[in-house]
C-alpha cells in the first residue's frame, strides 16, 4: 500500500504551522513530511515564512525534500483539506497575490478562525509587530545572516552530540531564553500581538515569526505561537472539541543533515510561480493544553 494512503495517526480539526523556511539548509523538511503524512485535518494554516525568499535570493538551495513538502501540501488541498497561507516577512513576495487561490491554497493577509467551542482567533504571521522588521529592515537582514551562521555551527555541534548519544541542543533557543534583551523582545512581541487581538474584539491570536512555541493568557487574551520547523519542530492543533494543543517533535528529531558540497537541487522552475515571484520580490522585501 502507498504510504501516502495509510490511515493518519492524528485526526484533528485544525493545524497551524509556520516558519518552515523551505530553501534553507536548516529546514527540517523530512520531519515535517512525516508530520503531514501522519496528520489529517479539516483546515491547515500556513502561518508565514513557509518559503525563505531572503535566503533563496542570496543562494539557491532547493533539495528534493523541500519540493516534496510543497507537493504534500498541494495534495492535501486536492484531497479536501482547506489550506490557508498567511505570508510572512521571508515569503513576503506572496503578498502580491493576496485573495488568490493557487492549487487549492488560499493566500490571505490574515484571517479569523472560529474554534469548535466558539472562540475566535486572529491568525497572523506577526512580523508587522516586529519593530526591527518595520523600522530597520537592513538590521533584520543582518540578523537573518547571523542566525543562519548560528544554525550552521549548531548543526555541526549536534552531529558530534549525536555520535555521543546525546539529544539535540539548540544554541539559538538557549540564547533566546537566556539573553536579557532577547527575552524582553519576545515578551514585548507577545504582548503587542495579544493587545491587537483584543482591540479587534477577538478571544485570542495564533502567530509565528519568533520561532518560540507558546500558549498562555496575556491580559485575558489567549496567545498562541506555533513555533517553527527549523529547530523547535512544533505545531499547534485544534481537537474536535475546540481544545488547543502544542505538539513538540523537537526532542525526537535528529539534527538536520549537513548539506553536501554539491547537492542535487530542484530547479526554481520545478516550483510553479516561485522563480518569477522571487525575481519580482524586492530585497526589502512538550505538550501544552488549553480549555
């Protein structure tokens, strides 16, 4: 039997994933494929930074596994899953195509999701509440390059840890949770997004952007961040009774393999519309439950 047609292990009402960063060596494409293959949902939200246009403009990197992720998402859409794509800052080229549908995928600026229990959640990537992105984009690009360097060093470090039988350890996550300024940035971001959701008269918000999965109440507003598929390997899901849950696969995942010196890449033309969109894009351009 085709593994694609095997019965899914996880049946949920809704799934939110973000910050996949297809087009970068750090993307955990195989782990994401396994998750998508084992999961069935009525609605799948892609909450930004699915394709890393910033990285692809610097250097083309598109192995077959990244193509497989795109094809898997499109296959879900063909088989009846409602797929909604909310672009982020790294795939901001897609914001030129808001209110369009490509292969069954709806592209929207943001949207409101109603849970089975009636609560209403605002779905947005969150980069519009990042002062660095909005006020000093050159600094965001510099930070992105520094982050890629940290990931490269971290992958090599974790190859050694794997040989010693030790679990994956994230340097960037450690810095994010320990450096005072980084902790303050994350807290300020979360508060700003929650306040906007409350201003809109909604019960909560689902976002991504900061690569830090979290679910908590902020001044009476439910704040949910679905994390990323670079290091955290997390997704937010809604069960059929409206209960929300963050699924964490990061502790199970092997470190991303080091790229080969001359990897075999898929052509930009193998991803419909991606090459032309990138050419036109401007350079500015643990489980937790909730009731």
